[in-house]
């Protein structure tokens, strides 16, 4: 296994961006996509000394040599008085869409504004961020799906305020996260909201990820704070209705989950283990399911960090041409680029050759 800066990786890695402690004091949550012109674009959450902070900004880097080297970071989105954060980057035909949020750091994410920005030249120039169509101004969009039906499903979560109305004081706060999806039947011009997935009082469900395991049948895997398990919800009608949140037996640190589809198989990237502290996230694994997320046949550790360090927040796509999983990984100091051959994952040969051309995760 290759090692770098006391981290251990199962596959070779390339640094995309490093925090220098001065201009960029930290970096978080990379968003990696292949652009219509074939280049790779990665967005980074940075700015200020921490997250959230009103100096937060969205940085962008690009690779024109398949990830071997990366451009110097540039500020892509920044707000004059509010923190700025990008939660998802998707490609639909020749159009690239970035979901962008602004926030007032003192309210954490309770006071969030949600926007979209578009590029028609592979991310070289962008429109000014504008509101999502409809009453969806306080949600965090995550990894979007293009269903077999042609509809778009975007998993979202939001923070509900059950106590602590005046967030300028230090009173008790009950600001739980809940999940659902936005659906579009016209290529993203209009959306409708579906699902209100929540857990027991005091437990937040957030950063949902959704995969289509069969036509119209969707599985959502959800991060749960303070529980040590992944939660799951299901839809049998293309995301219009959702089951209640179910607590799975999969131990998980409190961190982001990414789901990708390869033919008839689902790949899940996450930090297993069940550490409820934010100080967990030391083992990043890739699991494979061939039965709609019922069981997981392959469990591969792809990166490990020592005590006091983290390796987490995987984001990426399936390269159906090179037959690889293409990833950006986060250790809060450096964002890393990694490729994993599909042949290493124990997939049926037909799935390796099929790839997943229907997704927006390219």
C-alpha cells in the first residue's frame, strides 16, 4: 500500500490541492466530475479558519491530463458577507450545474440559502448563482441521479428548528436535519419535493445519497449523527414516496456516504466502524452489493489514517471507458485523486463492460 503524509492508500494517489495554512487554512469536501471536454474539475470548500465561517468560499481546480497534475486553485464563488459552499456538481449533456449555498456562520446551517450556477463551456465560465425554481431555498442538494425514465432525482436535506428560535443567544438548540428528494420531469427546469425522512427526537439524518437499483426502485443511504449506524429509506415509485427511515446494522462513523452504480451492482464508499465522534473517519472503505443493497460481498479498505487524522468524504464517478472508479478524497489538509480498477472489485464481467452511462456522475 502506498503511503503519503502518514496516510496509507491502497492505490496510487495524486494531490489535487493542499491547504497551505495561510491563504487556504483548511480545505473540505471535494466535488469531482469529468467535464464535457474531457477535463476533470474539482470544487473545494475553503476560506476562513474553519467551517462554517463567513469567509468560506468555493475554490476550483482542473486537470487536463486525466488527473496526473492539477491547476492552482482559483476562487469560483464567494459572497461579501456570508459563507459560501458548494454541495454538488453535476453534468447533464453539455451543461454543468453547481449547487451553491450561502450561510450565516453564527447560525451554523440553520439559515441557508440555496442557488444554482451553470456553465456551458466545461466549467471555464459560469452564470451568476440564482435560486432554485420553486420554494426550495433552504436545502442542501447532494449527488443527483438520472433515472432510467429520464427523470432527475436530487437528494436533499434541511435543518428544522424545534428549539432555539433566536440563534443570536446561547439558549438550548434543537436543530435537527431531515431528508427528502427533489424530482424533475423536465430536465431541471422545475422541481417538486418528496419525502420527509426523519428519525427519533434529537437524531439528525443528513447527507443522503440515492441509487437506482432497478427501474423506479431507489435506495437512500443516510448519515446519522450520534448513532453509529447508517440509516436507509426506500422508494418503489421513482422517488415520489419514501419509506420511514430504517436503522441498518452497518456500523458507520458520522460522515458522508457515496453510492455509485456499475451495471447491476452498487458501490458504497464510506467510513465504517460506528464511531459517533467527529474524530473517527480513519478507515475509508468501498463495499459492493449485487442484490440492491441487501448484502455486501466485497469490502475493500482503500485509505487509512492514524489516530488524530481523518480520511473521508469520497466523491467521484465511474469511468466507463477506462473501467475505473475515479475519486477525490479529503483529509482536511489535502484533497487526493485516486483511480480504482473495476476489475479489482469482484464485479461480474458484464457489469465491468457495461459501466453506468445513465448517471450524472461523470
